[in-house]
């Protein structure tokens, strides 16, 4: 995700014009009625902490909260050594609330899900942990943590990026890939974390160490994401989930938003993706400015031509300029007669009059970051040549 993560944690990366990546998981949890949420942070967390603190304000009167929790070094002068260690060092949060179950979800994926349905299955099965699995073609599963399960859903193996992925029972061409979402019985989580902390050979990782431990104890079950039903979903976007861990994946997820019938529909008000929008006026189109198959955020002023792009808030596109198949984050300025194609421009990037971005790949590689898939990326606050 570099350079988008040069100055921020990945969950704080803006997405979809109005949002940050963390808004998707928080919306799913809050929409499902889970309203006591802690976001464990460590590296480059300022913008993430600020976003959560200023945006996700629930009712203190009702005991609801979404709170960022910075690394506390509760076990001595060291930072987190892995995702499991992060939770182990934050067990005071669990001890304070004394819940029967603990939900541990990743904060950097784009999707809709009702976690309550996963919790219901977890309770029914009596599992120590339930792992959300999404069906992916077996040929593509080598890039994921893969789940091997029997017909009852009991996980028999949990494999990290295997060369020969296992298949879903009854379907030899499909594999369950882990979504990085877990529901634990509190007792099982505490036992596993304590055992892991005492193991000097562990990497202290949830997917790499904790889940395999519970698999070996025959206490892990898979939850089929295909069974999850979200109010207001369409046949086209049902079951949508994207791990936007690379520039190309981040770019393609944006392109999923802008078709007439989007692959992922942000306009589902029955299960909204929540955030706080800036106090800006509506977008304005002047001097022949136009946008086709695009999303344009508030406060933007468009005089040029936009096609197949996601334009965030407070963006200015001057007359004579062309923006095609691109993602512009807040505060970007595009000068007169400039061309921006197949590019991602981070916050406050300035493209001078007549500049060309995404037109000459060789030149772009000398000046900027160009992804494996050919997407040109300009980091935060850069002035283009």
C-alpha cells in the first residue's frame, strides 16, 4: 500500500470518497448491535486515532463506545510482537467487561457482513473459535490463509498460503480462505493467548499461531460467509469482500464502485457504511465540467471531464483537464489541461497545468510509484512534474 501508508496506518487510508477503511468493519459491528468496541493501534496511528475519536461517538449513557487503544506496553518496555500479542497485552479490556464471547475482526477490508449471524452459529456449535471463511477459486487460494474442514464445519487444518490449497467439502474447485474475522469463547481465547505468550518459538500471530492451536484441539469451526445475509443487498454485491492490502487491490476495489450497477453498492441504506462527512457544500460542476460513471465528493468543484473515477471531498478539477479511471483523495488540485489516467492521488496532491499522469509509464516510474498492475500513485502532498 506504499505510499498511501507512508504517513498513516492502513485502516486509516481513505476509501470510496467519504470513508476510511476502518469504517467498514466498525459499521458492520455497530449495525449488528455490537457497541463495545476497541481498536488496537500501534504504528503511525495518529490519523486513525483521531478519526475514531471524532467520528465514532456512541452513547456513553448506554455504555456504548468505540475507542482507540494505543500500545500500552503492559508487559514491559516492548511494543506488540504480533496480533495475538496485541490482544494479550490488552486483556485488561476483556477483564473489565467480562464478556462471554470476544469478536476479533480485521480493520482493513471492504465488505458488508452481519457479524451477529456468525456469533449465532458460534454459540450453536459450542466452538472455542469460529473463523469466517470466504469461498475463493482453489487456483487463487495460494495467497490466503486456507481452511480445511469436514462436512460439519469442524476445521481440521489451517494452512498459511499453501502450495496445494484444500477444497471445500463437496466442491473440489473452491477453497475456504480466512477473512481474518474470528469469534471466540472468552475462556478459549484466554487459554490460547496465555499458552502462546509462554511459547518462545511463537510468532504471536492470530492466524499463524492461535487458530492452529485451537484447530489442533478440535475447537475451531468455519463460518461460511456465503450464508451471511445483509438487509438491502443486491444479487450483484452479495458476498462481496476485498482485501485491499496492495495498491492494485485498492484501485480495483474503487473501480468496483463506479459502474451503473456497482459490484459493491455504497448506496444500501438498509445497512449503511457509517462515517462523519466534512462540513462542505455539495459538489459543483461549472464551465462545462462533467462526470460520467463516477462518484464526486462534497466540496468539489469540477470544470474538467471525469470518467470512471472516484473523486473525494474538496477536490478541484480545472477546465480542459481529463481524469479517467482514477482515485483522487481529499484536497487534490488538478490544473488546467492536465491529464490523469489510471492513477491514485493521495491527499493534497497538486497536478500543475498541462501535467500528464498515467500517460507515459516509463516517465511515471522515474518520478512516482507505479504498481505491478500499472497504477501510478502520488503520495500525500506531492506536487507533480
